[in-house]
C-alpha cells in the first residue's frame, strides 16, 4: 500500500487549478455572448413595425385597449404607440400616480405575448389590464375569422 506523497498531491492541485481558471473566462465570454444575442433580439423585436393584417385592425386594437382601461377604474389614462400601451394608475390612496408599460409587439404581430414594465411591482393592475387586452385580441381575431352578417340565416 503506497504511502502519502505530498509531491503528488501538490502536482494534482497545480494541474487542477489552471483548468478551473481557464474555464472561468470561457464561461464569462459565453454569458456575454448570450446577453448580446438577447439584447439584439429584443432590439429587433421592439423595432419591428406593427402589422395590422393578423385579424385586428389599428382601430380595433385601440377599442380593445379603451375597453380594458374602462374595466379597471384605477387606470387614469392609456396611451398607445403601435403595439405598446402606457398606462397611468392612481395609487390606492388616490394621492399619487404611477406608470406601467405593456408591450404587445411580438415581432410586429399581436399574438397574445406581452411584456410588462411597471413602477409598482406590487400591483397586479398591469397584468390584469394585459390579460383583458389579450382576451380582447383573441375575441376580435375570432370574430374577424368567422364574420357573420345579419343576412346570414340557416334554413
């Protein structure tokens, strides 16, 4: 049975450390590349102009947003810029106002995907508003897929 060899232990440690040190910069580089890829993708998504040929017109989208706003009394105002909606929300006390932005632009399309930025992370109002808009989009697309007119009758 071999005895303890401090030189072998020291060499094993020395050969192990460089591998670890070398892998750390590689992981940092991979992380940076992934973050840059995500940043470019987000920039591309945001810069894609809205397409109103998916079954919801610009006027219909505005009506959907207005209806969702009316459904939540604390929302003071809603502004629309393409598929991005900014809302101003009255605080519970009514003394102040905070803002949120809901981005429905999924590479130029209204798919139901959305992203929320809010000054008040504790409030569920932006998410409730977004759900109402997404539901309105879904219903509008369904209605436009299967239009019915007053003259259509089943005999």
